[in-house]
């Protein structure tokens, strides 16, 4: 139906029956600056910013404070006992900028001056996210880069680019497999853990423990539906429970129960399993810990997480949803912990190991929210990740813990227009001087938020929409079922031992090399082998 409508509309435009069809305007139309018109449609001046900002003192004092802080900085060359990586899936630079405004506006401020907790880290850099076979990356090949230190092909995890996507044979060849920062930490007797708000078998966390030619092989049912032999080609859930890295994790927290239980069983919340091999990997995980003389605790809701007695637990498996965990805005408080709560639990448990720990924490649903062009959810998930980073900082010491916050790839959300200071970041930026219709500050290059033109061939009128809902789909230029990733660089924020090595612009696979160097693990250069200590 939509297609018929589009065609009708295109025909109407062609025959020129619509006088108000948008016209391109020429330079001569403006005698001043065409590119920065002064008569741009403006919203009212915000009265919310402090009058201090009108003077010079506020700005000079602020800048001098930053300067003094930087002058006080000395490179921290301690050995990092602990390393923590926070990964905002799809957390592009415009996402950071918009999320900080959203955070400030939630507190009744103008917002622009706000900062996400980790934006105050002393060192920042940029990482180039492309993969061996792709200009714009996905979460699988980037996980191989930022966790294993090697770039591979799109869709593959924990294997080199000699493995084509979907090649079971290629992934089984051990000389094509690469290991992760968490494996290197285990080899140095550190405790390790993974946390995500997505399924624990999803691409990003899988980079910590799996070697797989297809990111979608999360359960044996997925392997089988690709026509592969499930006895040869181990699915990701199986690798998490039995693989040489996965079986050693003291902490596994996130969603994704479906990949662990049989298709003819339902989980604690009545959701159906996916496995075709009839195995219950949650039970097998518990038996495995027990038979090695450890106390393995399986939990599935928030109450159980918050009431854990850490002295009685050696290994923790928490699966809080059948699939991904719910968006924070929609989460059921009874059952779903926040990312900060999961981070706190993990650090408490992992800290029992005197040799220190390596922890991977993913804000996994920033990406999903962007794919749906539901910008508000993406910003909210970003703010939630910032809270988790703050919690980690409170529970560790900057003297011995390296914390890195980054993203795997960008998205197409743009933050644009000339809205006034303090304008609702989720609202309208002004009116177009061409079609006289409003446009939003946040919009996407593509995705489901595309709206076909009206019958008059005019652009869709956004004032007809209810932009206040959490699920509002922001406008997109090109219609796609799922908005795409972006190819732009992503930011890296670092604090703690050797964090200064992450300054600059580099390939994404450099990041775990620095984390290994700082904590004296892995097979490359380390701060210890370098005789710096
Ligand atoms: C395993 O992979 C290596 C490196 O890609 C390759 O040289 C070798 O031929 C492969 N072995 C088999 C049995 O395919
Ligand atoms: C935790 O368990 C230990 C050992 O069983 C016990 O001594 C302690 O009282 C418990 N702590 C709490 C807060 O229940
Ligand atoms: Zn994505």
C-alpha cells in the first residue's frame, strides 16, 4: 500500500500539479551568508542558563580549573592489577553529546554543560573501527579487535580474517583462532567476568570467549539452521560454558537464557528455550562447578542478585531474560538489575582474587535503540552505562585499576540544526526555510523512522507526531527496516595505570594491547617485561 502511495505521489510531483513542492534556492536569494542564515527560524531564548554565563569570569575560571587539573597530571606507570573495559555498543560521538544533554535535562538543567561521568577521564583517543573486509563494521569483527587485538571479517568473532563468514572449517582450524584479553588475564591467574544488557551470547561479549565464523550461531539451533554440522561447529552458548576461556569466568551476567535451555522447556519466566540437543547448559554449568569443588550460583532475577552473600559464591551465572535484557526505560524493577548493579556485583566477586581481575561490561542496547531510530532509548542506555562506570570507579582504586570506556562502532544519528541553548534534545530544532515544516534535532541517515511524504508531496509534518514517547522513531532519510551502523571513528576514554597510552588516533585493535601492557599479561610487550617496575 505504501508503495502505491509513493508512486502516486511521485507522479503527482512529476506532472507538477503540486504548487508547494520544495524548490531548490540559489545563492542570490540570500545577500548575506547563505550557509549560516541569520533569519533562521529560532525558538525562544532559554532562560534556564545561569546569568554567570553572560560574564567572562565563569568561562575563564572554568578553563583555568581544567588547565590546573591537567598540569597536575603525572603519568600513572603502576602495574594495573585490575583492568575493566566498558563498551557502549554503537555509542557514537553524537550519541555521547546528545546523551549528556539528555542527562542534564533530566535534572532540570539546560544540559549542554553536563558531562557523562567518564567524559572527565584524563585521557581520550579515537579508534578506527573498519574491519578487514568491511568499510563499516559490525559488533562481531570489532569485538575481535578491541578484545583480541586482531581485526577480522564482519560477522566473525575470535578468528583471523583467513576465516570467511560462515566457514565452520575455517573456525575449527586452531591456527585461525585468536584469544582475548580475558584469556590472557586467566593465564596470569586473574579472575575474569563478562556483563552485558544484551544476550551473553551476543557478538560483543562473545569476543571475550568464543571463536566462531558466524555471530548468529548463538545456540545449536542457529548452527543447524545454517545447514552446518552441530557436532563439529560449536555454538556460542556451548563455548561459553565449556570453552577454554568461558568455563573459567567467575562472573557471567546478562540476558539470553534461550540459548542455554532445550526447545521443549520454558525458563523461569515462561519463555521457551532454543536448544535442539536437549541439553540444559545452565544445569551443566552448575554441575561443572560443583564437580570441580566450587560453589557455582545461578540466578535469574534482580532480588537474587542484590541478596547475594559473596563469601558463599565462587562462580556466578545470572541470566535475567530469555533474550536481551529490557531497555532500562522499560525494565521491570523486580526482575531486572541495572548495569550499575551488575557491575557492582561483579567487582565484589572478582575482587576476592588477590591477583586482580579483568572485567568486560557492555551497554549492549544503545545499538538496538539506534537500529530502531528510538533515540531516547539510546540516550537513556548511554546514561545508564555512565552510571555503571561511576560505580566501578567507586569500588576500585585509580592507583591499580585501568578503566577504558569505548564503543565498537558508530551509528547514523545526527545532532543538528540551530536549536537554542537548553532546547529539548528530543524535540524540534526549528522550521525548514525551504518547506516551512519543522525538523528534529536528532535524525538518522536511514532506518525505520522514515516517513513517506504527505499526499501533497510535502515532507511529513512532525508536529503530528507524539515525540514524547520512549519509543518514538526519529526521522530517517532512507527507509530501511533497521538503521545501519556508521563508519565514523569512536571515542576512547581512559583512566588509571598507563591510560595515557590511549591518547591519539589508532586502529581499534590497539586497545587490548595497551590493557595487556598495563596489567603485564598477554604475549606482547608489558610494563613488567619492559623493566619499568
Ligand atoms: C589452518 O589455517 C592455516 C592458516 O590460515 C592454514 O595455513 C592451514 O592450511 C589450515 N589448515 C587446514 C587443515 O586447513
Ligand atoms: C554470609 O555467609 C557467611 C558464611 O556462611 C556468614 O558468616 C555471614 O554472616 C553471611 N553474611 C550475611 C550478610 O548474611
Ligand atoms: Zn548494531
